[in-house]
């Protein structure tokens, strides 16, 4: 039986000013003590076995000799976990900053065992150039997507480097989302509806989900699932520009177009969103020894503004263009063929994945910085605002062929080959609404004339004459002031294997190796439609430059390397196992493909490429059971991280990746879960992580320090302490009705937002506690209802902050903090057909 335990998770709501660690631990211990008392009265219930496939074969969770957690679909439902970004609420030692529906899907911000050097607050806008430190798999498809967790069998979380089996991106760990398979044995269907109300939201949220499992023959079945949900917004905007036809700003004083500011308005619930998904899966037991399965997933997410508040303004996002629509479509196709060849199982997994995203966001702080720095750039345009539009497509084809031996002999092995071809295209363009029309007005060059002592009649004349007096029309000011096109390609080929020696009936030793060949290439084309020598002064052949101020850059890298793993486990007793692991992680480098030169939007040659970073992990732990009612696991770990990749913004606020020095992360992870009798089930988890820079380093660009770090600086967004606790109670009532109740709590201690306290935008975000509860009634085998509340205490928690630009003092309102969802009360009704 696969992971049918009843587990407790946590409803999420951070509060940086709320419950202390001591209070959270006390609450957790109180839950455990209450349930333990019930256990003392009735020892009749025992734990159910949890089966996982992390090692590519079915194993009891306790037989896997490293730290792995498994969360069942039932536990996800009980805790109200509906997206991958919520999973940290259930598991200690994991942090996933919550950026809301608009920001959670752009990049993976999963932090395991303290490995993080980036600021997630700036990750909501465009895909990072470095790959995530945590590998994410949807069944057999290696791809990050903030998936709606519906019809899920379980989620497996593997901590520490998993490179030998899961590739060069599994540096800090791997998360596997595993769906339920079609069942040829019976017909079943389910429909559920959900409605909820959130504090500070004007409207409610609604959802509907459906599931259909249809046997086609005795050996084949198809499984269909689909859903749709709306997510109400709870953040308002008090400073939104009013736009008229053709995206032109409406003037506050129409009689004075030269110096008038723009008219503004207040908007309600700007962070609303909706999501719909469809999944079809087909399974065919072709013969007793050959299975074929196919699945197709599609998720369509649409969201508006960000779930954040301007610092000091509660539930208000005070940016100039708060409506920042995002439309993301994810398609996943997977074909898996499995054959039993007697001595082993052969599996072929072929997949195609595509992530398409179109988004808009406010970049006005960037323009205001330059507008304030010098009128020679934009003439001190009085209505300076910037809309940044992004069109992104990431596609990949993956083929993996592996051979997994049968168990029961002295030697077990897993060997395989892996091929991945990934390519992505990113196009961005930036507009200055109303700028072209303003630049033709008499007097628009007054600020330029003051600086230069000139007598230009308009800013348009200044641009034309500065470029020789005969500049083409394309160099005249236009609303589109910047374009950026980036094309990337990644090719990964690998052979891998793990070999296990069962030296005795109680002692096993495993060695793992992955050898890989990787090619990374990127090219970039950027244009500044006007600005002449202020923006592009690059001589060929360093970068091509044309009359429109365009720059072209490209870069390629190749990597050939290997990863090792050594693990041993010893069965101290029938219910207790000890283990030790050494494992390595590798994340490939790449080419920033930045424009190199001395123009305003160019970078120094040192930023052209970035190197791989590597991790060496050491871990010892124990896991086991006590009396068939308590399951436990604990470990200590030490990780050395070298050449850490950091996503940065240079002096012109262009994004690129650079390598820093070294960091060390060490800590403790503990998990307990107990079947405590009289229908009680409890969980308790604790994580301690101390992640710091271990060698001084400085990153510079054109002689300017971009980042300076000292030995002992804490890694950003890594809480030192996390606590999770939960309690479930199930009680049969009369006439076939069953009652169940659920309560949970989780705590995360303080985090910092930057590596160094002197860095621009450094903040300390206080710790917070999440509290949730639900109760349900099951009326026979068909009808069920569940009433739930998330963020029971309705505290405004801050899980991330930013972005804070280098010159944010020009527009301090851009210091924003991302909010977790306020108190939400809802009701779910489900009906099952069989």
C-alpha cells in the first residue's frame, strides 16, 4: 500500500511579528502530549507502511538510507495544500518564500538545507539564467512548475544532493510529484466544489474539480482530471496611473502637457488570479511483463498584480502600474514503457515539456533612477513610468533509459542513460508611455539645455542633432525605449549508476557515479531605439553595433564532469536503522550573453560567463519505529558549497549571474509521526540550519563593487529554525457518518534578504507562525464536506521583500514586502461515484 497514512500538515500564514519559537515548540509538544494521552488509553492502532520510489524501485520509507519525506495526497487535502509552493508548510528544514499567484511560477525558490544565495523578492519578473538548486520532477518529467496538486498519490522530498540518479541540478535536493495511476479494476468518478472568503478581499474565491477513472478493458484504463479556480485579490493600489487610448497616460492637468503629472486612481483587489488544469493519463498492461503509460498535463494560469504591500502601507501596493498581468501555459507530455526482463526491470521514459509565459510588470523605479540621474537620458520627463513586457518560452525533450535489478540478492544495481535538450526564448521590451509625444513639445529640452548650455527646441531635436543632425527616423524618441531578446540552449548527456552490496543481512554499502557531458549556449540582441552614444558605443567585433544603438552578444560553454556518492546503512535492530552518506552536487555554468562594452546598458568582460558551482555533502542519521505506533527520523548534515552562483543586478540594474566564494551549511533535521490511538494521528518536525559564507569575496563590475561578502555572513532567506506540528482526529459516528478534525501549526525563524548587511536592500524579516484547522463529515462512501480556515489568527506575514533597486532612494515607495494570504474561511463539498 502506497502512503495511505493520515498526516497533519499546516495551513499557511506567516507573521513576522507573532509567535516565538518557544511558543511554537510548546504548542507542538502540547499537541503531542494530548495525543499521547489518547494513545495510552488505546494502543489498538498501528502505523501504515509508506512505500516510495526515490531509488527507482519500490521501498519502505524506513529502508531508504538517507533523509526522505513523503506526503500523501490525503495529507495534502487535509492541510489545504493545493500548490507546490505550499509544501514547506508540512516539512521542517524547507523554506519556499510565498510570492503569491502572480510571482510563484516564474522561478523555483525552493530552499533545502540552506543552499540559497539569491533574493527571491526579485525572482517574480523573469526567469533566472542559473538553474534551480532543487530538482523538481512531475512524475518522470524533470521540470519546475508551480503545479496544482490535484489527484496526487504522494510528494517525495529528497534532501541533499541527488545527482547520481536525478542529474546535475539536484544540488540541494529533489522533489517528486507523483500522480495516481489509472486503475483498470474499477470505475470511479468524483466532483468537488469549493468556496471561500478571505479577509481584505472584496470577492470570494471559487473552484470546481472533477475526476473520472474509466476501465477500457481488464488491462487498460484512462484517467481524466480537470479543475478551475478563481483566487480573490486582497491588495489595493492607491497610486495607479490612468491610461487612455493607445496606452497614453491621462494628464492631471490637460491644459499643460509639458509639465503635467499623470492622473492616478485607486484600484481594488489587484492581485486576483485564476487557474485551470486538465490531465489525461492512459495505462495499459500489455502483457504480464510489459506496461505502457502515457500522460498529458496542461495548466493555464492567469494572474494580475502582486500580493505585496509597499513598506509601511498595509495591504497597499503603491507602484505606478500595479496591474501586472501574467498568463502562463504549461504543457507536459510523458510516455513511459516498462518491461520485466526477469533479472531486472527496464524503463524508458520520454517526455516533452513546454512553459509559455507572457507578463507585464512595473519597472518605473528603473526609469526614475535614470531620469533623476541626468536629464540627458530622458529629458526629466515629468510623467516617467515604464511598462516592461516579457514573452518567454522554455521547451525541453528528455529521454531516460534505465535498468533496475530485482532485489533479494547480494548485489542490487541501477544503471541508466539520460538525454535532455532544452531551449528557451526570452523577448522583452520596455515602454515609456507618452514619451514620444512629449519629446516633440516645445520646451521639452529645457532640462537638457540647462546642463549643456544649448538651445534645443525639443528633446526630439536634441536626440536627432546629437547623432549628427541627419539621424534616421528610427532614432527619434518613441515610447518603446528598450528591447531584449535572449536565446538559450542546453544539451545534457549522462550515464549513471548505483551499485549496492548487501554485505550482511543488516549492512549495505552503496556507491554511485554519474558522468555527464553538457553544452550551454546563449545569444542576446538588445536595442535602444534612441540615445545614440549614451547607450551604444561598442566597436566591432567585441559586439556588433548598428545605427539604432543595438548590441549583439553570444557565449558558449561545455562541461564534462562526474559526481560521486557513497552511502552505507546498518540495521541496528528490526525497527532501527543508522546510515551515513557522502554525496556531491553539480550545477552547470553558463553564458550571461550580456552586451560587453562601455555603453550604459553594457557590462564588463568579466560578466560574460559564469562557472559551475559544486557541493560536497556529509550526513549521518537514524530512522525507525517504536511499538508499531511511532515513526521517527533524524540526521545531522554538513555541506560545503563552492563557487556559489548568485543572481545579481549590476550598476545599470541589468540582471546576470556571477560566481562568489564558498559557503557552509550545517544542521539537524527531525521528524516524528505517531498513530496514537482512539483515532488520533500526530506529526512533529524540527529543523535547524546554520548556513553562512565561509570565505570573503567581492564581485565587481567596471571597478564598482556589486556585492561584498565576509566570512560568517548568513545566506539569505534561510531560517535557522523551523517547526511543524499537526494533529488529526477521526471518529465514526452513527448511521455510517464519520467525523474528522485537523489542526496544524508551523514556525519559521527570522531571515535576511541579502548576503551582507551593507548590501542595498538588506532587511531582516521576522519569524512567523502559521496556524490552520479544518473539520469534515463523510456521509457513507459518497458524500463528504469539509469546513476549513487558513491563517486562523489573521496575521500579516512577510515571506519576502523586494525588489530594491540600487538607487531606490529616488523612489522609496518601491520597497515592497510580499504578503501571505490573510485569514481564509472556506467550505468544500465532494461527491464520489463508484
